[in-house]
């Protein structure tokens, strides 16, 4: 066999080795994170529940999910151990990382459209007249003002409710 025929197999085996190595490294990091859990730290389970660690055992974790609610989970069911700031932000809505010198984004765009012109010019520019967009009212579209109504009804066939005499 030549090297050209073996090359695709060698590349495939190398790719499989690299993928299993990265998956193994992620599993090892998750196990280290779970082993470093301490009572009082906030966690998120694989089901998406946020709770506080109350007690850590060899294979299980006792979680406090709320007042009077204690749940026993397997250690493998803990997806993430959260920092105190992140846990308080998610569960309680408390922001600790607000900086006073940071730019504050306004809730509306009014501050972005303000100009240095006086307010009198702005009020003069906005008249209370409706803007004509080229659309006509429904009454004007149905019948022209100069056409008689009787002539229009004779030209159009009458619509019925579905009852017809010819069957």
C-alpha cells in the first residue's frame, strides 16, 4: 500500500483523537468544578434550576431551592457553579457591577435626536395637519362624487347570500 491510500485513514484517526481529548478535558474541568463546591455557593442544575448549596457529600449535593425547600441531587446533575455576583443577578435581580462612571444607555431615543436648536423652531416645524399619503377614504374609493348611485348599482351584479334559484 502506498502512503496516499493510508493518508485519509491517518487523518481520520488523528481527528478522532483530538475530539476525544477535548471532550475528556471538558469532563475533567466539570468534575473539578463540582468537587470544589462549598456550602453557600449558588449553582444551576442541568434542568435549569437555580439553588444554593447547603451540604456536599461524596456523590450527592443537598440544595436549598427556597424557604423550606431542600432537594437532594447527584453531583453530576450540577451544570455550573456560579459566582456570588452572577447568582444574585440571576436569582434576586441584584446588580453589583454597576460603575458610576460608565455610560448609561437611555431607555428611549429622545436624547439621541435632540438638537441644539431652540424649542420654538421645533414646535413650528411640527404642524397638527395630517400628512396626505395618497390614500383615499373607503367611501371615496367605492363611489366617485360625480357618478350617480343608481347607475352604479345597475352596472354591477347583485351579490346574494348563497341562495340562488338556479340549481
